């Protein structure tokens, strides 16, 4: 299903969100965090009763103290592990070693992402017609999830700039594509970071609404997209 809200101009490139646009990210993060806690429980006897809520508590504390820490999700995660395990009596030197091992595993688990075959198909079709660039606020690795062949480039929050909806990564994509923003279509699931972010920068915007959310009653809707789709396959219409 496609709903149109604004007049669409011809576009010559696409930028793509990753998390919750190309795959369902929540179960991946939840599985990763469960494995992380299990790893920590077995890494030292002082951490035997370490729980997910202990990790979450320090994660929140860090965000309160350093409100921009979420810009780099990996750094935030690393500092949360370090701080929470030292609160369980692990000395700093050992905590650094455990955190380093944990982060290596988290990186592995976090990128065990299954991309559905119809997503591969649509990305392949789109990438044959237009250059595609990935713009993510997360830490998924397009090489590890085997979708790098469709993208000419990836911009990641915390490494390439502040997260969407900030303009920086959209601007980097437009510069890389050597196109005016209005000739680029951004595709993403989030009304704030993707839809508002892209439109605020001057791009056209496609909202992927897989959960049948009502646009006008959504508290996250700061602006309307150019059009809305329920599945990525509807982008075929524009090829
Ligand atoms: Mg997303």
C-alpha cells in the first residue's frame, strides 16, 4: 500500500535507514543484551548476580550526565558495561579487560541479522537504478550483515556526525552523491529521525510504516512525508 501526501519530484538517488527499516531491530538488541548479561555473569564470580536492570541503570545515568552520549551507541554501551560492572566490585583494570571482551562479542551478536530475501531483492533492484547510501543512528555493520553490495557508502551516527534528525549525515550523503537534497529520496521507519530529518534538510521522504501507525495521531509526527509505504517492495513502483 502507498499513500501520497506531497508532490513527488524525480529523484536520482536514495538514502536508507537501517534499523527497523531493513530488519526488525528490537529482537536483535534484546537477544544481544541477554547474551551480554549471561557473558558477564560467567566472566567473574562477583558478577554472578549481575542483571540487565543493573546495566540499564548505568546506561540511563550516563545519558543524564552526558546527554550527547547516545550519539555514539557503541561508546555509550561500552561505558555502561564498564561503569555497571565496577559498581559490582570489579576493579577498574579488570573491568576494562572484561568490557573489551564483552564488546567484541556484542559486536558479533549485534550483527547476526537475517535480512529477508524480498529485502535483498528490492535493494538489488533499486541499486541497479540509483546509487544508495545508508544513514544510521545505530551500529549495524552493512559488511557483516552482507548488504554492503547495495550501498555506495554508509554514514554512522557518532562517527560521521550527530544522529538523525540532525542535518550533518544527510548533508554528507548529498555531498557524496553530488546532488541537490531535493533530488534524493530518504527511506526510513522513524517519523522524527527519518521523515522530519530528511524533510528538514530538503530531501524527499518515504515513511516505511510497517506497524500500521496512524500518521496524524502519532506523537512522533513533526511533519508529513512525501509518501508512506507499508512494505519496501512498493518502492518498485518508482523504478
Ligand atoms: Mg530506523
